[in-house]
DNA sequence: TATTGTTATACTCTATAACTATA
DNA sequence: TATAGTTATAGAGTATAACAATA
């Protein structure tokens, strides 16, 4: 169809296409839990850093403060998170019992998704790929 | 801030973060030409496949027919593209003289962007990374 | 002064449905 | 029947600005 692929040598293009494909698979894997990837990433972060505030989560994940508010409100309303006063302006976040259950399920779904998509790569190669990707986004 | 990074072993997460960072840099690199990444990718495709139709471009780039229409209309209105009747329902697309000029500038900007972001990687390593990314998005 | 949480809002990207004209 | 182009529209995701409360 296209005689010479104009994107053949463009790493950024393939990075983008790969990201879109992988995110679509992850979204499908999390859909049964009624979780979007961003919501799952927030649960993962709270599970790993109990008592973290939503502003800190936003900085860690690259989500803006203004966009964190409705997501945290929704997860709290669903009974997955509990807020606890940290100081007068910020609140410590923790997973509720239900939140922990959903977190475990989301974690299993994400692991399964990763294994399904990347399990065929030799461990060393997969590790090198991951290191390269980390370098790319943490560089700037 | 976060004691143990819950995303440390999740390839998909770093793929996504890397893609977002790279796309932001590309968007900034193309902004002086008043081109978005998607528009530039369409110019690249037409330059490589003169006379291609917009439905074919959409399939090649993963852009839906309905979303191609306004983009092609805009590029045509700006004088970068010319339409020529292929058959009664489809049109061959070509770059105008202006379109070719912009295409060359966009190509140079993209090359510069790639070199700036990935130039530090050894050629062999960069090639392997690209091959892995191609495999990931072309697999499903 | 700076930060947190929040609201409002706008813009882009993407997805679906429906229509016509043509093959 | 299937495809191309188009329009309308809805839903995400993301961006900025502003505000009150607090540090």
C-alpha cells in the first residue's frame, strides 16, 4: 500500500503506536473492575505509599491537581479510598478494605496483561527495554 | 516520596510515560510550522505514497475515517494538499508546492527532534529498541 | 508568599452513528 | 453489499485560571 514506510526510522512514531496499543489492552483488562488505567495507577500509588496526599500522587504520576480532584472524589465515593486530615489543607489517603480488594485484583489484571503482551521477551531484553524507556521519560 | 515504586516493573507504564514525553517534544518541534503530529504524519504518508486516498491514510495511521475528514479539509484549505478525482467516491491526494516545502521542514524538524531525544543511544541499541516497539504494536 | 483542594471551563482527541454517493 | 467521504455528536483526557483555606 505504502511503497516506502516514512516512519520506518522514526522511533517516536513506533513508541506512540506501541503505547496506544498497550494502553488499549490495559484498559480492556481493567474494565471488568470498572477502573480506568489512571484510576488503577492511583490505587497502586496509594497502596505503595500509604497516607500520601492527592497532590503528591499527581506529581508522581504527571496528573495535574485540577484533574486529580474528580478522580479522587469518585474513588472515595465508590468506597475504595478514605481521607484523613493531614494538615488543614491536605488529606492523607488510604485504601479501604474494599479498595485493597480492588487493588489486588487490579494488580493481578495488570500483571496478567504485562505477561500476555511482553512475556515472550527474554527477561534480559525486557529489562533493557524498560531501562531505556525510563531513561527517555525521566531525561527531560 | 514513594518508598517502593509500584511501577518499577511495569513496562507498559514506562512505555506510556515515554510516549507522552516524546509526543510533547515533537508537538513543540512542529508548532512553529503550525502542524500537529497527526497532520505531519499525514504529510509524510502522502509524500511517500503520492496519490493515496484519505481512507488509506487513515488505515495506515490508525485514524478513523470520520476523524480524517476535518484534518484533510484543513490541510487542503491551507493549500498544502490537492485533491484529484480517483473514482467517483475517492480522491487521490498530493502535496502542493507549498505542501512539499512544509513537508521538508516538518521532516527536518522531526529528524532533529529524534536526534535530540535518541541521538545519545548507540545505533545498535536504538535499532533494537525500535524493532521491539514495532513488534509490540504490530503484534495484536 | 506558597501550597492544597476545588470548581469552572475550554480544547483536543477519539469513538459511534447516520447519511449520500458510488462501486 | 461494501466502501469513501462527510456531518453531527458524545465522551475521554488534558490544560488554564481562579478562588478559599491553610501553611
